C-alpha cells in the first residue's frame, strides 16, 4: 500500500484530486470557450486594454467601463490557471455578468510561475488593487466601492487580497469591501505535495504564508465562497475550512449543483445567473 503524503492521499491520489484537466473531460472545450467569448466581449464592448499598473511586463490590466453612471462600483477579477497558466485575455467574458448591472470591470494580469515566485505573484495582485484605488476616478469608478473575485488560483488570490494589510501599501485598511472566491485553493500544503509543485516550487514556509486558512480573518470585507457541486472532495474541503477559519456565514457559501471546476465560472457570462447575482448583491447592485 502506498504511503500517504497528505491526509489519506498517497501521491498518485493527491495528483488526481488536483488535476482538473483530467478530471473534467471537456476541460479544454471550456478553456477554448473562455478565449472565444472573451475575444467577442473585447470586440463588442468599450474597454482599455493592457493598462500598466507596474513596471513588470505582466503587470497589466483591462478596464471595461460601467454601463451606467459614474462613479460606479469597481469589480476586479483575477484569473486562474494554477498560478502558471492562462491570461487575463482568457477571462474578459466576465464583464458580461457585471457591466449590465452597473459595475466598472477590471480584469487583472500577473506574472506566471516559474518566471516569478508565489510571493511576487501575490504582491503583483495587491499592487493592481492599489493602482485601481488610486486611479478609480480616471476609470469612472468609486474608490470607496472596490470588490474582487477570482476563479481557481484566482479564488486563492481573492482571499489573499482580503487578507492584505492595505495600510502597508499606503491605502485605507478597508480598500476591498468584499470578495467572491470561486473554486479556490486556500490551503497550499496539498498543492506543495502534489504534481503542481514541480512548477510552483513552494516550500513549507511559502505555502504557509500564502495559505489563507493560516492567516487571520480579514478585518474588513465580506467573503462569499462558491464551489461546484461536482468538484472533488479536496475542493469542498478547501472551501469548508476557509469558511470555518474566517467564520463565513453558511448563507455566503454557495455549493453550486451541476457545476464542475470549469463550468462554474461560465456563470459570469450571464448577468442573471446565481453567481453573477451574488456578486452584484455584494456590490449593492441587485
């Protein structure tokens, strides 16, 4: 019998649990759809592409103005890809679920591991939000109403943004008023112990300091946690453990029946979907 490396999982079982592209048979179809729908959104909607928020070549964001009057609430979306794949250009489609309700939508890019490390990647996302706060009026937004969401690795980064001490970046402590983390990773220890670490190169220390479950609950900013009903037990455990650690109310945990790891974020193609409406409610737009 193989030796467990994390809880009851041996290495092969842990690898399988986190290998979503194998677990979800139409994963690549979903990823292709993300890209096609995102290209269509960029072609059809007003936007500013590749706005720099820092000096690194990957420190860029896309801004989609609100459909309604300014200053509007600002929603910052952080993409997934297990911190080493994909791009903001794959997720422009999320504007469809947010813009009609009256939000400025900002889709953020960051450097990918192994070109940078996890600490730098998290820092880049924090810098992006600080930039959005500083430039809110310029993009038609309200600096007092900034919200964040993200999918998969972006769900992890959403939680890390909520856990940030913004005063160290010269911003108000409550810069982020709320977040919606979708199918996120909040305990990086099993990530460190599975196949993903061949690329990520997490150490026990870097995994711990970048695991939201080990960090104090945010002093500001409400959190909604969403997970697909068809996702594996580790994704449900990750969501449940952060909900417990941060005392997220049961009503703010969305176990979305019928959705897998890739289909769940497609809810943001539709402003009337349950996930889009949850984000809109958090922003006071529904």
